[in-house]
C-alpha cells in the first residue's frame, strides 16, 4: 500500500490550473518535488492536505481518503509551509502547548532535542525570530509527534548551508531509522542529489516526470560546444554559456558532432528542459 496515493487531482484558478496530478509515495523514501516558480508545487501540497479544496481527484493517505478521515490522517502527518507566522506575539512555549494537545503521539523528549539542536529559545515570540529560525521552529513542531509522513514546502530555502546540511541529515536518519516517508519541494537541486530517492517534476500544473532520481539523471547528457551549435533536432534547450553554448541530449542519442559530452546534474537538466 502506498503511503500517499493521488489520482487525478485538479484545481482551477483564474490564471492557473493544476491538471490531473497523479502520483504515489512509497514508504521509507524521500521524494523531491521540483518545478519552476508558479508551476504548482504549493498548490499541489496544500490541496493534498485540504488546506485548499481541490475541484476533483482522489487523495488517500495510508489507504484512507483524506476527505473522510481528515483528523485521523493529520495525526500521522507533519506539514510545514513557510515559517511560523501565526501568533507572532505569542511565546513559542504557548504555541507548542496548544499544538501538542492535538497530537496523541506528541513526544516532549523529541521536541526538546530539536529545540536544542536548532538553538531555539521557547521564551521568544515568532516576531523575534529570523526567517530561518521560524522555519526551524515549524519543522520542530512537525517532527515531534512521530509522524509517518512529512510534507514540507521548501524547508531548506531560508536556511544557511550548515543548517541545510543538518536538516538533510535529519531527513536521512528519519527514513533509515524510523521508516518515515518524506515529500518536499525545493529549488535547491543539490539538496535532492544528497538525499532524494525519487523526483516529482511539475511543469505548468502537470506532472512531467515521476521516477527514481538516478534514472532521471541517467536519461540525459550535457553537450558543450566551443563555437556555434549545429542544427540538430536532438539538442534540447540550447543556451549560451560564458564560452560557447550548451544543450541537453537524451543519453541514448549519439554525441553531437563537435560537442564535449558530460553527465548532467539535476539543475542542468531542469534549466535546459525549461527552455524547451
Ligand atoms: N489563491 C489563489 N488564487 C489564484 N491563483 C493562485 C492562488 N494561489 C496560487 N495561485 C496561482 O497558482 C500558480 C501556482 O502557484 P504555486 O504557489 O502553487 O506555485 P509554486 O510552484 O509553489 O511556485 P514557487 O516555486 O514560486 O513557490 C501561480 O500562478 C499562482 O499565482
């Protein structure tokens, strides 16, 4: 049974549409949710959790339909989208006390451990925290009730490189030791190369790739040209570089004439594909 199964999720706004989004998450895996600004990542994540109401689609967490079992499902979930901006003038301790009442599996020991690790002080208010610290506090709340599935919207974007690395280590440990499943959106593709098993790639409201990260990366090569680019239909997303040009090629295609061909990073694949 999939930890999360999404079928035909649709949501229409005036100038944007989430089109028939379908995917599944396997237990004990990390999935990176990628796509350009405005591609529909936050809309998808919020619609999954019914923070916004989808127009149609079936969403099942742990085999249960969220529309029918919302409270039971949310007990087993940790969700973070942005920092703690609610109750800006309340002390963290007061916010924690309210939050923990909701969760049957709340674990004060785990909470204290993350508060200490992230250097958070309970006597402060969200207003007194930096953006990165607000995210860390939201993550602490999400990580303190033994959630089986964690869904985070850009959890690393406001963090310094050391904190980002620490957080990715936490993700890997949670998966390894507790079999937790994680879905998170990010623009920092290097983070995914460090920890993701699978990627989910959304383009203009539609899923354009859903597969193991290693397979996705293995599908492509980067071809670099010192001079002009040959007129070759197999070259994808040609772009100018400081010296010459580069393009993406499918790995099964023959190297283009005059090109220096190398493995592609996830960032290179995205940048070139988005030019198509
Ligand atoms: N409440 C809303 N009403 C109308 N349009 C909306 C609403 N919320 C989001 N949108 C539109 O939906 C589109 C997708 O937005 P979304 O926030 O899901 O993108 P994203 O992939 O998360 O982008 P980013 O990487 O910038 O966070 C955007 O064009 C946005 O303007």
